[in-house]
C-alpha cells in the first residue's frame, strides 16, 4: 500500500529527510513518530504530492507520487494543521462541494455525510458557517472532508494538536474505528501516548533519519524498554545523533 525507497529531501543545504525507506500494508494505522523537526511533515507532504523529493521514490497504493500525482490525489485524504475552510460555507456545504470534486452522486453524498455525522459527532457543525467554528469544530470538518470519498490512504499530520480533550477523544476513537481492510491510515505525531494508543506499526524518525520501524512490541523488544518514550530515547542513543532537532538554517516556521 505504501512503498518508500531511499527518499531524501533537501531544503538548500539542509537535509530534512535522508535516505528513508519503508513499507506499510493496508488494514492498519501506521505511525510516524518523532520530535519537532524530525521530518514527518516533509515526508507526508511528499506522499500528498505537495512537495517533490530531492531523490528516491514513493509509491502510494500503486501510484508513483512523482509520475502520477493526479492519480495519487484521487485516492488519498489529507488532514494537516494548517488547513483552512471557506468561512462563509457551512460544514454540510463544504462536504458537498468536496464530494462533487470526487464525482460522488448526490444520494451517495448525503448517505456519507449522515455516516460521518454519526462517526465524528458532527452535530451542529454541519449547519454552522466555518467562520464561526472553534478549533475542535474546524478539525472535525477538516477530517470529514478528508474522508468524504472513503480514501484508500488517509494521511493525518498532527491531527489531534490543538484539540480539547473531548474532540481529541472523538478523533482517536474514530481513527481506531476507521481501520478496515484495504485502507492505510498514516498517523504522524510527536505525542508518544497517542502513538501508543492508535498505531499498529510505527516508524521512528529523528533529524530526518529513520531510526527504526516495527510493531510496538518489536520496538520495545529491540530496545529492551517498556514504553515508546523510553524506546525513542534508546534509539536516539544507539544512533549516536544528538537529541536536538536539526533546523534548516534559513527557515523559521
Ligand atoms: N521550507 C523549508 N525550508 C527550510 N527548512 C525547512 C523547510 N520546511 C521544513 N524545514 C526544516 O526541515 C526539518 C523537518 O521539518 P518537518 O516540518 O518535516 O518536521 P516535523 O517532524 O514535521 O516537525 P514539526 O512537527 O516541528 O513540523 C526542520 O528542521 C525544519 O526546520
């Protein structure tokens, strides 16, 4: 479902991603775990065809991100922190317009909105204009919009950040419940407890490098630790890298 081979990305002289190779099967939540600056967003932006890699290859559900970006965009859903919504439209209108983009028929769209209303507890979010949303309301619509066409690959980049505990709980429960054969959810986070809760397998990134990949049990086993946080520190120690985040010199996010 996901095949990444020796992927690298440089911003000028700075290597944000270095020679990352990994594979992930459908039917699971695959975590990208790493501190700020690890390269998670860079990797996900490449998968979402928003950024071109400097070298290497990434294939999403059989489509190459460099050679078939349009096809990739048709089968992925993306949620990231900076996504805006048209302020004058209600949640329902936003979802309908996205469904139109994917060529969904109107009856199918209404059925899907009802399904998502139930799963994500959209409630009044559907009929309020986006300009009046709280952070949690906005995030619900951003997620519903990303999955309106039931994408084969769902990419969530720090999707829980900024949510209050209720919205966060709804999101994590939904991510777990949205697992199904043939769908891959890629879940990026720097919060170890979130990764522990929702991810079946994990890739641990630090300073643009892949430190380890495996199930949680495998990662704890190979580091001789009892939790992901301890496993992360042990992997950093073994790698000989410093604990600091690397930063692109001329880049201030
Ligand atoms: N456009 C850019 N130009 C220069 N450097 C960049 C650019 N975008 C990202 N970087 C740098 O690349 C590194 C990786 O950034 P990236 O956003 O991929 O990390 P991340 O793991 O998602 O962390 P965060 O959660 O902080 O975004 C960081 O050191 C960042 O400063």
